[in-house]
């Protein structure tokens, strides 16, 4: 499989790192494009990785095209590459926030296999939660996208009308969870740990909580019940957090982000 990433900014960079770091993922060539390739020069020394400022060239020599530019740039990129897109050969995967499949079809045509994808930056460590939606032609090629993103975390195929919500939960969600970890770290410092110890405690505990749910399949409340004893410190802390609006603040934050993304 030959892959091109058009627009190797923060997200494109993370996808590239993820692809290159997975031993179980096989590809013949990885093309990375960017207007200014100075930050990518080190990658040119890697086998099977090619750096270019020419999107059309990357498309010609690739099978899977990952478009990772900013929303304001996608129209120009689509106009640029449309003449070299081959519907019988190419699968186009867009990770551009807020841009619908219909927007891409309007330029490339409905015969091109199009996958709308929303990974998050944990893709760089192989732990992304990536949601996928496809057009009619893309249903036959969805395995290309799943092969790529399953090697970089987990995937979920959803209806496109849920993609904006998925962006808030999974992509913006990384920032939300980072803030929760930071708050836990600050609390640990207040309780006597130094900053480095506090962050390690917070990170591993967050990872452990998620791992428990993934491996057990339990509802969060089932795991909460295991550590809350009558009149104990855990339930006391949980109740105080709820009194201060923990759950409602999180939900309100998600809804506010969702309202904002629908304005973009």
C-alpha cells in the first residue's frame, strides 16, 4: 500500500508517526507533503518515506490519500489534485474538521471512494479513537481506512451525522482529559507530592481506570462501587465533586464545544 499525507501539520505529523511506529503495518511508500518542508527534512532519511511540496506528485504515486490540511485549505487542495485522482485506484481519506463527504464529492465526484475520518492526537502513540464515515463508493474500500487506523488505535464506523459529536468526544476530548489529569496532579501536589510524582500518579491512575473498563466491559458505576465503602473517603470525595458540579460541568463543556463546531 502506498500512502500520501497531504498537509503534514500537527495531525498529519501524528498520523505519520503512528504509521511508522507500528511494526504490524505494512506499506511500500509514505509520501508527506507540506508547503514548507523544512520541519520534515529529517524524515527523508527514513526508508520508504518521501518528502514533497507537490500534492499532485504524491497523489500520482499513492493508492490512499490522507488529506490533513486546515478546513480553510481543503478546497484549494481538492481543486489541485482532482485531475490526478483515479476513481478505480484511489481512496481518499479526509481528517479535516467539519468538512462533509458531500463537500469532497462536489469536487472529486461521487465515483471516488471517500472516507471521512476523525482521529485524535493519541494516534502518535497508537492509541487513537478514530471514527469513520463513508460515501457509497467508500463502503467497498472502508477496509483500507480501518487497516490504517486500527493499527493506530481503535476505530468505530458511524453515520456521518454523528461526526461532529464524535469530534467533540474524541478529538477535543483529548484536551478535556488532559485538563482532568492536570487537576488531579494539582490536587496531589497540594496533598504533599512533588510535581513529577503527582503527574505520574495521575497519569497511571487514569490509564488504569480506562483499562479496567476496556478489559472488563463493565459500566463505570460498577467499578466505582468496588472502591466506595460506607462512610469512606472515596464516596465523600465523589459527593463533594458532584456538589461542585463535576459531571454537569463536563457535560456542559461537551455541549458548548458541539455548538461551536457546528458554527465552523
